[in-house]
C-alpha cells in the first residue's frame, strides 16, 4: 500500500494500486477478526451465518478485494480502528427482513476517525453504512441498495456525531422491499459534505432523501433525490441540538409522492420538497440553483422560508436524474 500523505493535519489517501481478485482467487472463509495494527485482509470470500462477518479492532487495517455475506450480524464491524481502509468490497446481507434487530448493518464503524471507504457495493443491511463517533471519514464511489431497517435504521448512509465527513460519487437506491428512514442522514455532525450523488426511493412517512439534522455548516451539492415523499432535502435542529449555515447547491428533486406506499402511511409532510429550519441565533441556510420536476405537491416546496437566506433559488426544470453507480467486480 502506498504511504498515506498528511495534509493540514488530516490524513489523505491516494488511490491504492492493487491487483483485483477474480472469483477463482477468493479464498473461502468464515467469520474473522483483525489481529494486528496495519494488517491487510484481502482476497477472501467471507460467509457468516450468524454474528459479525468481519470484526476490526486495530488501527490502520486495510480490507480489500473481498466478498462478504452476513445474516444475523454486521458485515464489517469496526471499533477503535483509526485510519481503516475498506476498498473493493461487495457486502450482502443474505437474510434480509424488515422484522428483527437493527444490528445488521453492511458496514458499522464506531470510533474509527479518518477512515476511507471506496469502491464498495452494499445491499440489504439494516443500514448500508453506519458511522458514529468517527470524524474526518471519507466515502467515495459506493453503490448502495435496499436499506431494510427497522427504525431507527433504514439509511443508505448515516454519519452520527462524526464531523467533517465526506460522502461523494455515490448512489443509494431502495425499493418496495426496503424499510427506509432517511436515505442519507447527517446527524449531529458539523461540517460534513454530501456531493455528486443519487438518492432514489423512500417509503418512510418521516424520512428524507438527504437529512442534515442537528448539524451546522454542512454542504450538499449536485445531488438528485427521486421518488421521495416526506422531503427530498432537509436541514433542521435535533431536539436541543441546533442547526444553521447549511448550503444546498444544485440539488434537484423529481417524481415525489404523497400517498401511502408499500404498506406504510403517507408522508407526514404531505409531499414537502425542502424541510429547512434554523435554531435561534443560528445563521440561515442557503438554497442556490436548485430545481424540481414532476412533484406530487408543487405547492409544498419549502418549509420554513424564514430559515433561508434571501435570494434563494428553487425553480421548475425538466431533467433526467443522474445515473446510479454501477461497480464491477471480477467475481460477479
């Protein structure tokens, strides 16, 4: 692996130049645990009928070129693993259900600051990627499907108390078998960025496409939200934790709905597009060069406009949503 570079006190990662495994190269394995600092775990076909498929508890671990099946636990579960690298992974929950435990995330990281996730396909987990207490993480080039919940999970990606994280070049797609909340949730995580992505399909009466909750100074740009009901984009306080100074730039929403879906109640917001609210004394949010197309409720665009800077821009425009990410693996 190439040496990581330090820039302004933060770790950055060049692309890892590695040989990708073919199906014949993958070595069958059962559930595993990391064993040392900077360990490289690679070229495995991991199957875990119960429990976590891969547990990481050391800093600097690299996991790459693996296919991981899990059923009744997390796919990758990492704790206290600063600088974790997850690359070129396919992670599948093989026994998905809307009933049962929330503890079946495809990727579940806690206290793993500075982690880097790239070229990952994850499907049918309680959440596809859940990151908590882990600042300065970066997720890039991920294909995410079918978040199954149940509540409070149901996100394609969630940052929880993880400031300055980045999610970029991604797609989060759900469908009638999913049990969603927010497609992307930034919860109590200041200064995060969500960019160049697609969030598609939501059937929660309370969930949003991109939710910035209890978070200040976050940025969402060049993101398309389609088939959303309760809200395409949101920035609001979280109980006693405030919100303010968030920016939505070139964000677009289309094909929303305002009716019961997949056996779940109709959206509580009656088809709202942007749910924006600031806490007392906080800077207002910014809405710039944003567009909508084929909405179920064209008269329910922004709540509350008093929380938005003057000169906001949200206009009708016909558009085709960006293409979802489609990764290729040698073993597929």
